[in-house]
C-alpha cells in the first residue's frame, strides 16, 4: 500500500469562501490554480518570514 505524501488540513468555511472568491478572479486563477496551491504558497511565505528554512 502506497502512502500519500500530502496531508489534509481543515480550514474554516468563511476562510474557504474568501480564498475561493479571491482566486476566482482571472489574474489570480493563473497564479493560483487551486485553493491548495494558494494555501501552500501563503503558509510557506509566513514560515519564511518567521525564520523557517524551507528546502
């Protein structure tokens, strides 16, 4: 059995709606094709700002 490399994280419904509204705009959809992509980018940026060293 092969394990998945990603993890599911639950977010608030209001935050999910806000992200969807933001990335539904044409320019944002090109940069962030999915909510997952948007959240990954935002979390990585926050971690880098806090001093985490990401590979």
